């Protein structure tokens, strides 16, 4: 087979024309963008679309991630987060994990479960940090976040083999009661499928989502999508439900009026063509939701694979240029997604900052604690960007920092309030934004490093 010639800027002329005319790109167009060596042309194209949609605005959120447990019944190869639930073997080799009590369990729900407190069960070194948080501990963390000014809690965890569905509904209702205004974004599609299976009798996806919404769930994150492809599924996460179930959960959520996000985990065993196919499947789903459902995907989040401590640790993972190219191509391919997010935990704060001129309009938030990924194995659980740091990253990228809520409405904080600045409200778009009056909005003053647009950290 003859090697394909490198794609030149001239080869991109039809794609450039389509982007200028706001026409939809095909799979072939997407692949041409991946093969192009000129990262700057790609950046200009993606930035043009980004500016058409958002001007120089760049969004961030004051949020808190809370992971309720890292015990999981699955072993996805790319995952460094899961821990095995403790089991002990009977003399005949049978597994009696089902008979192990949850430490401190009261009223059917655990107060907390930690490795090392499991009554003589042998656990490997990697199990030493296994945990499951009680509803009370989760509520305490949500309250701390709320009191510190967070507008959102982002809650996900492993597929715990013992927690009953009532744990998850009680979790939502207890947080809702303690933090009435906070937005509860929780549970990936994979967790929702798990909940349908642990209920006795089994519940449907619709019944599970309805129960969670009645308990206080406001939206869902987009995790668990990985790459929508059977080959990749079989190679990297064979035992996890695939795209059919993932889309079924999100379709049902959108039918129920529950907004969700969408992700793509890239840089492991997939090809560029499989990434493009993944984006096109999401685009088609979004078309349907926009046409006929009360909710849709809020944003797309390409997640850069971090190999460390996973069963795929021999892979190199994506480079910075691959990250930048994937974010930019996402902006160009997903013409019906309002927002493209660089999750700084995965792409690093510095690359997330650069990507604000490569199609990205959102760099997520303060996060504070994150157990699922520790970049390059060096980080601990505490992974935080303060509001000041987020604003500086955005301003130095020549953008206007806008604090948003989970639904991308601008958050206005009452800084005069005696409660110390935790009072806030969401303002719908269409009202005047003072930033737009600045001649070069968002550019930080070199002396003070403060944005000229009037935002103050
Ligand atoms: S990716 Fe999720 S489902 Fe898979 S092993 Fe990790 S925690 Fe479990």
C-alpha cells in the first residue's frame, strides 16, 4: 500500500470553506484535520467557531468533586481508580464476599468502609486506599463545599457491589436538604445501569432516573462513554456496558428533562477514525435531543488518557499536540454542542489554558478533590485550582473569565453580603455583560495581573 501524502493546507480548502459557511463536517473532513500537520491552521479554524459561539468568553465553575467509593466490580484496563471489594475464600475455594458485613453498617447503609477495617481480609498494597463514604460523610463534604461558595457537587464512584440503591437516593435527598441551592451533578451512565441491576426487583433506567431526580439529582456527567466502538470496547473495557446502554441512559435522561454531558477517553487503543466516529455518534444523538426532547448534552469533554497505574501503563498516552488537536477537532465536528471543555485535571492547567485559543470555551472548575486520576502518578487527592488561578489562566489567554453554573448561566456573587461572598445567583444570557464594553476585554493589566474587564478575583 502506498503511504498517503501529507495533507497540506491546500488539501484543507474544502474543510475551511465548510467551517466558514458553518456547514457540518463529514468523517473524512475530521480525518483530514487529524492528518494535517499544521496545528496553527487547525487552531485558527477552531477558534473561529469558538468566537462565533462565545466571543472571548471562557467559562469556569466553582465546584467540588466527591467520589463516594473506589470499590468497583469491574476492571477496566485503562482505569487506575478501582479497588477490589474485599473477599475471603472458603476452604473449598468459594467466594464468601456476600457474607462480609460493611464496617459500621447501620440501618442497612454503611457509615463508612475502609480497607484495613475489614476484619482480617487480606488486601494487597493497591487496596490500602480503598474506601466507601457514608451518606453523612458525603453530606459533610457537600456542606463544606457549599459554605465555601461551590455552586455544584460532581459525584461519581465505582460500581460498589454492596451499596443498596437507597444509598444513592438518600445521598441526593440529604445533600438537597443540607445545601438547597447546590446543583447535584451525579452518576455516569454506567452507574445508572448498575443501579438498575442492584434493585430487587430490577428497575428500569427510567425508574432509576426518576427516583434520583425526585431525590434531588439535577444533571448527569458524561463519563463512561470511552470510545463508541466494539473493537475498542472488547480490548479495553470488555465487561462494561457499551454504547447501546450508554446512549439509552442519556436518551432517557434527555426525555425526562435531565441535562447531561458527554465525554471521550482518547489516547489508548483507539484509532483517529474511531475518535471521529465517536464524535459523529454523539452529534447524531444531540440532533435527536434538540429536535424532540426537553434536555440535551450541555458540553463535550475529551478526556486525555493517563496510563499510570492502569493495566495499559505500557502505552505512552497522548502528547500535548494530540490533546490540542483533539480538542480543536471536537469543536469543529460537534457543531450542535454549545460547549467544549478541557478538563484541566486530564489535560493539565497549562494545556487547558492554551486550548482556549484552540476551540475550547470552558476549563471546568475548582474541583478541589479528585480521586479518579492523578496526573503522572505524582498528585494526591487534593487537586485544586482556586478562582484566582482559573481567572489568571483565562485572562492570560486573552479571554474573559465568566463564572458559570452547571447550566452555563453566569453566576453573580454578592460580595457585599456579610456571609462572606457565598451568596450568589445565576443570570441568564441576554442581559448586559460589562466585560463586553472593554476595548480589549479580558487582557490582564501587566502591572497588577488583574483582568481589565473588571473581574476581581
Ligand atoms: S472505569 Fe469505572 S467501571 Fe471501569 S473499573 Fe474504573 S471505576 Fe470501575
